[in-house]
């Protein structure tokens, strides 16, 4: 579940970066919203299959955005 929480945080971060960079296309917006709602629901109900966890984690790492370094 911790990996899924990190994936959710990254999806929110990536959606915010896309919005701030002006890269908000319809397909990208739908992808982020569906992913955020689905992962959030899975975390809220504590019922996520292992297959879904691997799918979410791997899809987030396909296009990694560099994280800011403090």
C-alpha cells in the first residue's frame, strides 16, 4: 500500500506540473483524473489487487518527471 500511496502522490504531482506547464490535453487530463480517483479509492477501501498495484507503479515510471531537489 505504501508503494501505491507514493504512486498516487506522483500522479498528483505530475498532473500539477502538466497544468503549470500548460501541457493539459484532454487525454492527459482524463488519464490523470482516472488514475488519481482509482488509486485513491483503492487506498481508501484498502482493497487493491496486486495486478493493479504493479500496473499503476509501472505506468507512473514510464514517463518520470524529475522531482525538485531542495
